[in-house]
């Protein structure tokens, strides 16, 4: 029954939305039909200002109202300024448009009257019937005055026109939009900024600490002139291949001075803030520059991309997925390659810029770039098939960009897959979206049930869908109403394909299999795709939803001449009221709440006071238990000490030790670390056997341990008794128990 009701709701919304956007409904009841056609209101001797008072009647088939309005506005402005009048465009014939005879009559009268006025150059006279059915306007065409939402498949003859439309200029109010996004991002992270050293984003488990270590490792490499591609600050002495991890070197290296001066906690918070604010700002700029939409509509679109449930979810500890701000810039540079009249030098220069941007994104997050490439390919195919992208003109610049990227990132790419501590494959758990997750509510949204969302996702950092039912209904309605737009078709296909891919190899609804064919098996074995999580493909769908919102809002915000229906003029604000209300309802379920922060374990006085320096020479520190995906408190000790000692094991991605090229999370456990982990897990002290003592002391030698440190913790007594059976009784120094094992090496 619920599916029947949902289908009826979708149909109703589509019908009402189309009627509202076409201004076919009124807030008041329609009067009885009259037999005469209402007059347009144009005086016998019109002046430019009279064009604003014209009212056209509608017909079952008529000229596109928006295109007519824009042309008359252009005629009015040129006429008033004494300039050449714009040529009469070929207007599309649409359902429920302006009466063609009235439009032709008005244009003929205006042409006759304007011809008597002085003008720089006389335009050809317009005669009745001069307007013919033509293809709707192209959003990338500077010659077309029509709405971006009206670009569609050819319906008739059309004049030649360039495929490139210059970007809209930057204006001062755009800075206010950027500031607004920045304030929103700060509010979202306000709990974290309020306690940088003591708090952490606990719903990301230990991901924040892992990224803080990446920032610290990059800063340490810069300060010591070390190789920034590998670090032995974890997993000593083998080290960690930073390029084989999400080390965001594209941000951690430029921000290394800040990390050295203020610590990794501030760097992490700043990168998170930058990810939210800059991603929203850059998508806003792309919508304004390339879709040429109303800035208010672009504000909403940028906010949806920058603060979507998926972005907020990754904000719990995945700054590499927040740093998406280069994606719209790369798209903008790709579109700019269509610019006509480029010299060979300019093409090479544009290609190099594109290659530099792609390379920077690779240094920040390769997976984001791969997902973006999938989205660009889907949209690009639609644009190419509809003749909206000049691929031939773009190709030279793209090839230069590819060559630039290969030159700059070729060696790092080799290092990632063939360098020290590299791996070639990684086991991932089954990570697909349940169908219910597509329209569910995310944890960090107003009024949501966090337990319901937890049951539909891998964890709190992987709630990649959760768009809500209203947003889906709005997208379906907007697609139905604005289907003639190539932009809308591309966005709708992007949402559909990527959401379908995210469902994985077996499509489920509330964890029960449903008989629908999956798309994921078609791509899961392709190179690079085998390491991707299917659930993350809905990250690509977010900009698609945003485009649908932006185009629909722009259509409603664009001023129109109110026109008559059965002799009665419609209220000109009706489409705006209906669309804004629909957008508000669609976005209400995805409005985010502030990210949750808990207290991290305090750094022992042993490290804050510098006492550790007496016990560490050139070896490592073994925390009890060693750091892993569950407990990374030891990296805070390391950061407090200025990264002047390495740690045993840790939380990172590296080889599993089998020699097969398979990767794993964390270091391969040795006997002593595995023994300690089991004690923590079971909560029961153990007595080491003589054989175990010998093996465990060998492990300490392999790790080159100088000191074993047991910090204050709830299970301290259990761990103390267990380790004492291996190393003897500990020494109490400040607030820790330690075993000085330098003599065992």
C-alpha cells in the first residue's frame, strides 16, 4: 500500500510542480470562461516602458513564456538606450505558452514604433509569423536568451551557435556567500573548536587521531628534511607508506608550519572547516559561472553539496573526503577548454593548469578524484550526445593535462603501489547502501533516529546516502517538469546511476534481498574499482541533486511577465512561492546538527613534563597496549613530545606481512602485541610462560624498544600484573608505570 501511495504522491507533485512553474494555476478560483481574447495592453504608440505592462493570454500551444519575456526585456533595454535592437530569436512552441498571434502582433508593433526612433543601426523588421519552433535554449550558449532549464533535444531548425558560453563574472555579494558558508562550517564544528586539545570527534572512533598523526608526520618530515612519502613514527622500524594511506599530503605539507607551531589538533580542525566551507563555496561558484543561474539558487545548491548528510558523516573523521573543493574547479577548467579561438600556447597553458589541479587533488585524495571522474564521465556522455560539449576542441587541453599529471605524479604513484610498505590489494567489508538508506535519515540531522541510521550504514562515518523521501520526490518532480533541459537530464541520470551502483552486488531493503538487478558487478572488477566501497558512490549523486534544486529554483526566481488565463492575470510570485516551499520541505530532513565531541584520554604528565627523554635514546616507545584502530592515545603522547620518538605498531594501512601484496589495517601482530590485545579484550590478567617470555623479549628487540609505558587506564592493574610476568615489576614515574628495556637490546 505504501508504494501505491508514494507513486500517487510523486505523480501529484509532478503535475502540480509543472503547473506551478508554467504559471497555470492561481491562488484564486478562476472566473467563468469568456469568449474573447484579452488585450495585451500595448498602447497604439508604445514606448520602451510600456513593454513591462504587456499581458499575454495563453494557449494550448504557444511561445515559450520565459524566452519571450527575456527577448522583450532585451528589446526594451536596447530601445531605451538607442542601441541596435537584438535580432528576433527562434522561439520554441510549448504547451500552455503565450498566444503566438499576440506575441507576433506585439513584436511587429514594437519594431514599427522603434524604427521611427533614432538608432545606431537599424535591425530587420519583424513580421507576423517570423517566430518559428526551434530547439530550446542551451545553458552553455551565450547567444540563447532562454532559461538554462529549457535546453533540450532539437525540435526544429536552429541557427548555428557556439558551444562555449563565457563564465559569469565574480561579484562582491559572492564574498558574503563564502563568509556564510564559513560561519555554517564553524557552527557545525563548534564543539571541536571549543576544546581542541581535550575533545575529539568520537563518532569517527579513532579516525581523527589517525589524521592528526598524518599531519604530524608531514610536519616532522619537513622539519627534519626527511622523505615525506614514508614515516617510521608508527610501525617502527618498518614504517608507514604515507602515499598508500589517506595522508592528504596536498594539505598536510602546506600546513606543516601551522602543525609545528600549534599542533595537529588545530590543523585537523582547520582542514575540516576548510573542507566544508570551501567545497560549498566552489560548487556555488561553479553553478553561478557555468549554469548562469540566479545566485540565490546557487547558494542553496552549494549548501547541499557542502553540508549534505554524506559530507557531515565524513566530517566525523575523514577530512580527505571533505576536501572536495578542487572537484568543481577541475570541472570549470574542463569546460573552459571549449573556449573558441585559443592559440596553441594558450591551449597548452590551460592543459597544464588542469594537470596541476588534478595532481593536487591526487595528493589530497585519490578516491575523491576517481569518484569525480565517474560523475564527470556520466554527465559528459549526456552532454556530448546532445551536442553540448565540444569534445574535439577539449581534447588537446585534456591530453596536455594528462601528460602534466603523469610527469608530476608518476613517481609518487609508483611509490604508492611498489615502494616500501606498499600493497596492491585491500580486503574491504561488504559496504553497500541498503535501499532504505537512500531515503532514510542520517544520524547528524535534525529530528533523526540515530539508531535507525546506524542499522543501515557501516558506521557513523559512512552514511553516504540518507537523502530523505522529500528530496527524492522533489528530484523526481523537477526532472519531470524540466526534462527538456540537458542539464536536468544529465543530473537525473547521475543520481540514478550512482545511487544504483551504491547498492552493491546484492540489492537489499531493510537487509532483505529484493529481486532487482545490481549494477555494481559490472564495474567492481575494473582496475581501481576493486578497492572502492560501493556505498561511497552516492557521494557523486549529491551534486546531481544539487543541480536539480538549482535549476528548479532558478526557473522560479527568474522574473516573468504575468500573463492572463481566461482573462485573469496570475500572481507573478506564485511559482516562486510553490518552488521555495517545495525546496524547504525537501531540504528539511537533511539539515545537519553539530558534530558530537567526547573527551580524549589526557596525555600523561610523563610526556608533558619531558620525563620521557631520560628513557628514550634512539629506539621506540611501546605503549601498553600498542596503538590500533580502537585506541590511538599514544599518538597524542608523540605529538606532545614533538614527534621525537617512534611508536610500535599503530593504525594505518600497510602490507599484511604475507608477501602476497595484500594490505591490512594496522601492523601484523607479533606475539607480545597479540597477547596484550587479548588481555585487553578479555579483561583477564595472564601469566606468561618461560617460552612466551623468551619470544616476547625477542619481539622487543625487533621493535628496538627503549621503554614500555603503561598509562593510567581502567584496566591498568590487569595489564600491570601481566606485563610484570614478562619484564618484572615496573617503575613508577610521574603518573605512568614503565619498564626500561634498553638493556635487553
